[in-house]
C-alpha cells in the first residue's frame, strides 16, 4: 500500500461569510471584553480594512479613479455597503477642495448598542466608512460623530476630514490657547 498523494484544494471563488448583526456584535464584543481598548482599536481597524477593500472593488468595477469623479465613487461605495446590510449609508456632502464630507447612516444595524458603553458595532462601522473615504480620496481620513441614532438623532451622522488637516488645526488651537509665556517653550 502506497501513501496516497494529497491534492491541493482548488479555490474556485472567494468565500462569503454571512452573519446576523447580533452574532457579529457578539463576536466583536468578545474582542473588547478580552482586550479592552486594544480590542476596540482592533475592531475599528477591521472596519478600516473592509472599507479599503470595498473602495478598491468599487473603483475597479467602475473603471478606476479616472472614470468617475470622487463624489460619484464615494456614493457608489456607500450605496454598495447599504445593499450589503450595513444600514442606509449616504454621502450628504463632499467638498473636494477642503476634503470635508458628511455621511449619514440610517437603519444602523448596531443602533441597539449606540448611546451606551457597548459601541463595538459603531467602531466597526465608523472604521468601514473612514476606510472607504481614505481609499477613495487617497489620504487618511478621520471622523467626528455629529449625531447618533441611539440618542434620538434619527441617524448616525459623521463628518470626515483629512487627518493632516485635523492635526494642523489641533496644533493651531493648542498654540492659540497657550499663555504667551508657555508658547516660547514650544
């Protein structure tokens, strides 16, 4: 009896894992429970990675960066994640000069945890949106939460801006709010 030769399994297509929002939330809550704030950072980065991938796929499906303007590509990416069940994600405004954009999420599948200490789903979704924006605009984007559906705002509202612009603004605010005798020490 000879040893049978093992054949490698051929990958025919990408696998798809479907999960109910409550199961997904339990999974990411386990990360937070196990790793604390590091778990929250992991969850945000998981969303960020998904956003990068989503944006890349939308861009490729639409002929690359030059086929549509960035506003159209962003809108298509947000429509796509809406169709995948991540809530109704909509680009409310986008200023290509300043890089500012507003995004609204209605029917957030994680709204039950919003406005509480259980924000794992929100961390993932904010990462997902920031990843799409960062990849489409080819710069790191950061967000500010301007509204939360879990606190009677009707929808989750995010404002995104270039990370470099926020850093410059924060440094300027620090310098302007520092007494003159301490400014010299900077």
